[in-house]
C-alpha cells in the first residue's frame, strides 16, 4: 500500500470521526447541555444519571505514564539507538493512568496473551475527577 493511499485512509478516518462528533453535538438536548456539576459532586447521584447518557459513548484516550524528565534540546539531539534516559520514577512505583491527560488511577504493568496491559491498583473516585475538571 502506498503512502498516499495510507494518508487518504487516515484522512477519511479522521473525517469520519469529525462527522461523528458533529452528529453527536447536534443530537445533544438542551437538558443535557445544562448538566449541573455541583449535582454530580453529590455522591448520592448515580453515575448512570440520564443527564450523563449523552456523553457516555464519547471516545477518550487512555494512556499510562511511566515517568518523565526535563531534557535540553542539545541533549535531545544527541540521543541515538541504545541511549538511556533517566526518568523521575523509582522502579516498581505505580504508573499514572491518564484519560485525555487527566489522572484517573494508578496501576501496574501486566502481560496478557503477549500484550501489555495495566492492572488498576488505585482509582480516583468519579466525584474527585469531576472536582479536578473545574
């Protein structure tokens, strides 16, 4: 498959996702648009609240952060195959599980059927996550 064909397929996939988002936004009702975050912070309100139904199928990006470090551009340009970059985490420390860049849990790496996975060891409550959105 040529690079041009792959790029066209990626563009059509991105356009399809953009169309899906536009469609979802058009379907959004006025009631759902006026979700009261204070009400969501109340632990007696279930997460399966009908006001949240319109957002439950929106795709998000889940990622795990092993660690990070600051590096100068000079040192970045000197990196090559086999280079080792020291991170700010101690070996064995739980990884951060992020959704769209927001911390939602901590976990440990596992291998399942020759693929990496993560076992969640500590999950931040939905109410705490909503507080961090403000």
